[in-house]
C-alpha cells in the first residue's frame, strides 16, 4: 500500500512538472537587450555580436555600382572619403549610405549605434537590429551561418529604408551570460554570510559569556529545534502517502 501511494504521488508530480515546462516553453519570451549588439533570454542563451566590433562591410545596393552601404557592427566609425560634397558620416556612424555622382561622393548617415534597437521577440524567429535616424529606417536581420560573415541586401524601398541580412556564426544562439556571479547568486551568498555571522557570533556570546550549554548555546535554539521537528513531520507525512502516520498506525 505504501509503495503504491508513493508511486502515484511521484507520477502525479512528474506529469505536473512536464506540463508546466511545456507551457512555459511555448510562450513568446522576448530577448532582453543587454547591449547594442547583445540580447539575452532568461536561460542565459542569446546572441552577442561584440566579436564583430571593428569589422567593416561594404556592399553595392544597385546594378550601377554607384551606391554602397557601409556597416560597422557594434561601433561608430568616422568615414572620410575624398571629393565628398556631403558627408554626414564624418563624425562617425554605424550604418552609412555612400553615393557616387560623376566624380563626387555623398555620404548619408543611416544610424548611429545608439540609434539601433536589438529586437528578438521569440527564439523561433530571427533576431534583427533596427536603425532609426531622423526619417530613415533600416533593418538588419541576423542569420546564423557557418561561413565567413557577410552582409546582403534583401530589399530597398528608397534611400530612406533598407532591408539587409547579416550572415554570421556570431548570429547563432549560444550562451551569452557573462562569467561570474549573477545577481541572485550574489544575493544568496550575502544571505549565507550574514546567517553564518549571526550563528557563530550568537554561539560565542551564549557559550562564553552566559555559559549556555547544549541547545541553549544555539541562538534561538528552540526556534531551530521546532523548525527541524516540523520539517521531519512534513517529510514523514509525504513518505506515508499524505496520510497522518500516527492515525494510520493506530487504525
């Protein structure tokens, strides 16, 4: 009877845990932006493009090869080109449009790094970086790839809106949590240290100043003793199939 009840309880709790896990896994949990080029899910997984910082991508946006897009991931770069009549990127930009007209060059800023937004609503869809600069908007979709990092043009609405795709191994989902203690683990560590400090200091005071012995030398000994007994009774209750063991043995 005891093992039958225990088996039923174990099966019930197992099914409950699986149901909760599946329910949480199906929800759209957004990726939290923790940097201009990094976002992280609650489980520590995410995307971090910081290793692309310093990289430079230059791609043609039309068949005439007189317009180019310049992309500098994770940083603003001062772009200086000879014979420029307009240069909005000279003070630095992350995304810039370069146009060649006759022998002249025009550079238009499409977005500073701090004007970018890392968006990832669901782990089942592709992440993207959106730039908003004045009336200009651009979107860069991140695609996981095993080859060398490359930038492609997907569509162009006009000179004020571009749809791009960045293919890179750094766009793949991986563990992006910084090494070291998390906020929660640090909090638990502080609580543990304070508890040990309270316990040791209390024991020394009661033992050597008041001359206490046994349970009396433990700070709030009666409280800890009653707590231990309560935990013991609770464990016995669950082990007996959620029945009162004293009443069950009496019957």
